[in-house]
C-alpha cells in the first residue's frame, strides 16, 4: 500500500511539472475539478467570509458557486460583447473595499486580452485569477492563457479525453505550496473509485470504456450523497438555477456566519462538484492525454476553419480573432440578430442529434445570486445571452457533421438575417 502511494505521488509530481512546463509557469497543482481548483485557490489566498470575488455575469454557474462555497461573496460584472470576457469599463463600478480577487474567464476557447483588467487589479492590489478552464492551449502573442496574473485555472476534461482533472498554475512557490496543502485537506478519497480501478489493474483489463464505467458509477453514488447534503444545506437546483432559502442568504450576508456553517457549505461544495482525489489510473491517463494537447488543438482549429468557409456566405457575426491570438476553439460561437431564428436553429440542431451547450443565462437573473448583485447594469451580458449560439466542436467531428450543422444554420437564416 505504501509503495502504491509513493508511486502515485511520483506520477502526480511528474504530471504537475509537465502541466507547468506546458502553460509556462513555475508551478502547477493538480485538482480533481475546475470548481475545486477555484475553491482551494481562494482559500490559499486567505479569501473568506465577507470578502468579495468578482466574476463575469455571462459564464457557467460553477464560477460563483465555487466562490460561494469557499466562503466568499460572488460579485457579478458585465462583459464585453466583443470578447465575451470581463468588461474593464464595468469593473471599477463593481469593486469595493471588500473586493479581494477578480476571476477573468476566456470563454469557448477564445483568449481575451487581460491587460486592461490587470492594470486595474495591479493598481488596487487585487488578486487576478486567469480562468483558462475553457481555453487550454489558447495563446495571446505566444503566451498561453492560464499564465497571466497571480494564478491560473485549467480544466482538462473540457478539452482532453478524460473525465476528471484540473489544475492551479502560478509562479509563486509559497502560494503553490498553500494550494497543495489545502487540496490534500479538501479532496477526499473515493473508496469505490479506488476499488474499481484496483480491480482493473489486478485483472489486467485497462480500457477507456472500463474507466468510464467506474467514473460514472462513482459519480452516481456521489450524486445520491449530494442530494442529502443539498437538503441539509438548504440549497437546491430549480429549473436550471441554484436557489437558497432566505435563511441561508441572511446567514451568508451577515457577519455572524459560524465556522460550522462555513464547513458545511465547503462539504456541499465538495460533494456537488464530485471533487475527490484522483486515482493513479486517472492521473496516468491524464498524463498521456496532455501529450496530445497540440494535436487536439489542430483538430479543433481545422473544424473552426471549416465553419469559417461554410458560413462565409451568411452575415452571422463571429468573434474577431486578433492577428497574434490563437484560440483553442472549444466552441464556435455565432451571433444572430433575430432571436426567433436562433431558437429555430437550436431546435433543429438538437433534433439532428447535436449537443449544443454554453447557452448561459446571465447569472444576475438567478434567484440565488441576484440578492448579492442589485443595482448593477448587465446590458452586454443580457444582449449576448439572447443572441449567441455556440456551435459544437469536438475531436470526433467529421466534415459531414460540420456540413450538416452549417446547412441547418444557413437554411434557417436564409443566408440573411
């Protein structure tokens, strides 16, 4: 058992070194999920109850939930519709004396220039978190996203063929050590996953399919556990929104939140995000997949170029990619001027069997986060949510599939909006 732990530790160290080398930072700390990577980062930075962390209003709920479960208050900020990233014009109006960090997210694999935001955070001595969870390998003038600011966040299961895996990247050795210590405390080992992978090793049967079965079974058990925690912590999911009782929000906004309540919410954060220690089999699989990152980037780029060519005859607006920028193309977002046609296209794509995600609702509309973010303007976020359609890009996407998607778009748009 001791030898196995030592072997896992060595593989983990090697993987973290390779991640840091690839991103261009001195250190990387492996976590099981992007949400856990954000939580342990905030805790390592000493950001806690009563502190505010700014996140973009148009983004996945994971961002504000991770902030909330770390004991902090998520403050929402409008975005720039030209980049889908945090608006430097809106940010100063959101900041307060309680603001301790800003999370800058690169959506759909499109890198956004962080310089205007960094100028603000540096001047006010606010932590800058470079969230590259959706943009593994994307570059700005040769520098990879996830390497800007104080620390970066990566998420591997969005871009590689793995089910678990994220990382915190930083050039600060002391911060990396703190993140690592907190990760060891917050991520618990799943005995079911351990048993499942151990049986695979003993039987000599190792395959991606078997790993998927073990992961999904463990995830199902975790979901059952999450339901219990959700009821206990008066937090639940309702029609795609996370909601909480007025009692929960009152406690959170007060200055008398007890340590026991904070610990319970942290437990909720762990179970809700299926965050657990990664097993040796999963770490080894991620190590192999990391070596294929550049190959996968080329595949995605080729799909994006095909979209470019096929949709050139339409007047659908697309994100402008600056000359020295290299997206990782997690999705291919297009913008409609007519929402009715957007919804018609979406319906046809789903009917044809295509998975279309990234259709985010502005977070300030959530009954959970709205009370924390009153009297703030979210004009750009609302506009983007009503007009954007992120077309799918996957590693197994054939020319025929791309042509089918483009055909649905052009048919419903009639080549003119």
